[in-house]
């Protein structure tokens, strides 16, 4: 669901989110520094020098045996002149970015993917490395590995492009956090994932990619910048993609605890002994819609589906949960400034169902199975609730999807099916609690992943 219904304020995106309040404050302070002219001059090689590294992996499928173990869905950073502080990206110029990711699949080696999908100028990054995460911004000494692109320690990514790294000889253990560090000389963030439910870090100015004690990383942030994938060398394994809106993104789940429903599905698979062959990657975007783009909440899911879901290395199954924002945004009145809810289109059930049919056709064209999740209760108006009910009935009875996951039945209050059961409600009456996200994961029969 979109942020208006969640809270409207960055400081309450997550329970007990003191650190996110600090993060928002730091972002505002950094933006002020940039406005005052405190921006570093870009450094590094010219476009021609980096071309070979980009050509080596640009838009190419990875060799067989590589499977996506962690991913994020890229969003465009809103124009700063219109965006309130909580919609602004931090100032990264000449700072080291250290981002923490938790892989869902083990492997004998790894690659990372960097993206400049929404950039208007080439993105230059250097001193790129990966290490086992310690406490906070610390990394485990001796675990560091350099990451190269076409044999180079730096990379230049053209606007709209993304690039996979060379293989890195570092074993990956499912559930063990990894820290990816790089320096962004002069770069202004235009591509991010806003709601990460995971704290990452920015340093003071300088190259601190090799720092193990984490002391220079004084600015926590709850977003991902430019890093959008980690694949592992795991022959015989395959990927499950979870794609949707804030309920898949894990809005209001406990920070740094990996309590989103895709995380908890991965944990269930691990307990059942399936973690060695199945990855679960999360491509949710808070506020996302199936049919329409948003200036804050990403491209329409049907527009990003082929790249974000079907483009994942090793993907064989997709679980899609999307549509509640399509239903609701038409009820939100327009406002001046950055209108994240625009366009305010009133959709009907047939519009959403037609969108589902297009997703199904795209998945089947790639020989990928697609499972439909029913839309969960959201306290909608009577008119909008009728649309949700009609959509859910179609998901359950049409047999258009390869299978149905009844998230609605798992979370609704039997005494009032329009609402979440109180113990599954995060208190905004839209997003599940940690217990609700766990219940969603439990509603997915694990045997569906064996039927291939």
C-alpha cells in the first residue's frame, strides 16, 4: 500500500524507527550542504576507458548455474525541487556507500549488479568491494574481496544501463549478511530503492571502502543506492521472485530483522531443507501499482515486470501481489507539489484483471510459472471494496494463474472480512505486522515449488 496510508512520515515507516528518523535528518543536512555548493568534483577515467567493462556484462544473461540470491527493485529518485525531505536521496558525492544485503541462497561464488537505470549521465563508481558484515557498519576483517568489472577496479555505467560484475571467489551462505562498499565520486543519486527495511551507511567524505571498524560510516540510511542484484554460483538451484507493492516490500516490518513475507518464506524453505535449491528474491516497491507509474512509487509493475521479475537469473516461479493501490489511488484527491499518488485514475476490476492477463502471458512466454496472490483487506470504501472482492473472486476461480495463494483468507478478520485480523495488523489497518507477514509466508504451500 502507499505511504499515505502507512503513515505519511518517514519516522514511522517501521516500528521503533529512531534510526530512520536520524537517517531522514542526515539526508536533509546533506542536501543542504549540496545546495551550499559543498559538492565534490567528479573523478575517475573518461567514458572510453570504462567501455570494455560495461560491454562485458551489459544486459547479458549470466551463464547457466548463476541464480539471483538477493535483489531490489530500482526506482527513480523524485526531482529534489519538488520532493519533501523524506523523498530525497542522500548526498553521496565523494563518499563511500556501504550497503548491507542478506542473500537467500548459498553459492560457491558471487557477482553483484549495479544499475544506472534512471540516470541521465554516466555513473562512475570505484573501490568496489564485498565483505562479510559485522556489527553495524563494521565488516569482518579478512573477509573482504575486491569486485571488478571486465578486470577493472572501477566502472562507468551509461544512463539507463546496468552491469554485472566479474565472478568473485567468495562463498555465500544463505542468511549471512554481506556488505557491498564503493565510492561514488561526484555522483548524484537518481536510482534507488526507497524503503529497504534495512540500515545501510554513508561515510564522511573520502574512500573508506577498506575500513573494517566502520567508524567513518556516520550516516545511516534506509534505502539502497545503485546496487540492485547479487547472484551466486549454484548449479541446480532456481529462483522464486516475489513482486508487488509495499506489502511485499515489507512496509512496517521490524527494521533489520528480515521479517518481510518473502524473507519468512525463505526461512520456511530453509527449515524444510529446501534452502540449498531455492532462492527467494523481493522485487516489491512501496506504493507501486500494476497499471500506472508514480513519481515516487516506481514504474507500473506491468512495465517493469520483464526486467525486475523475468530478468532475474535462474527465475522459475513468480508470486505476484499487486492491485490494492490501483483500486485506492483514484480516491485520493490531487494536491500541489510532489503528488506521489498521481495519476488519480479510478480503475475497475476488469482493468486490473486485464493487467494480470498480460503478466501471465509474459511469464508463460518465458516458461516461468506465475502464482496470483489475493488482495488483502485495506479498510476500503464500499465502492472500492466491491472492486477488491471482484478481483479476488477472479483470482480464485478463473484458473488463469498457475496457482493461487490466498493471502486475503490468511489475514482477514472472520468477524469483519474487510479488515485485517487485529494480531496481523501493524496498526495502520493496511500493512501486516511481523506476525501477519509470517502468516502470509505460512499460507504458501511449499509443495508448489516441487511441481516442475
